C-alpha cells in the first residue's frame, strides 16, 4: 500500500472514531441539575456517576408479578428479572437468596419472568414456575429450577 492510501485509511478511521464519539455523546442523558462537572471518587480511582433515582414501583411491580417476600409497608422492593435457563441468573441465585436471608421481613422481594430469546427452555421453565405459583408452591419451584438447571438447561 502506498503512502497516500495509508494516510487516507488512517484519516477515515480517525474520522469514524470522531463521528462515533459525537453520536455517543449526543445520545447520553443530560446530567441532573447541580451535578454537572462533579464526580465522587470511587474505589480504584475512577469517578462515580450521580446515583440514579429509583424507578417508579408501578413500572417494576405489576399485577402478574410474583412475591417471594411480601412485607407490609416495606421501604425497599427488590425486583429480579430472571430467565431460569440463563447461567448468569443461576450464578446470581445464591446472592439473591443471601439478600433475602439478610433482609428477611424488612424488604419485598419480587420476581418477574424475563425469558431470553436464545434460551429455548426459558419460556417452558417460566410457565412451570408460574403453574407452581398458582398452586402456592412458587418458592420451591423457583429454587428447583436453578438447582437443576444443569440437567435441563441448553437442551432440547
């Protein structure tokens, strides 16, 4: 490749990066008032963004949502969107159970089914958990799905 061609390719790459950066920056939400240009120091020396405000409860908890823990007048509601065939969700399961144990009786814990399209068994698994929930056995089936995922996950 000659020098002119190399220079042209490099300039096009730089231009592409600049355009990409401009598009990225223009799609970011504006900073909340009073926090522009400030950041708190986070562990590892990186600046932390302002704490986002919580989503309205009516967006997260719906009539068809299932409660694993339902505490009257709970100040906090944890909503887990889960896919029973998802390996990352399975890895998170013990963490969520620990949170439920540590904060039992003080917070609401809600599960919402979120079957991912790449998991062929996620919809049938959610249907099975929902059927158990309708029979008063949500918690047992919820746990069983993750405990046995290696046996039925990623299979036809």
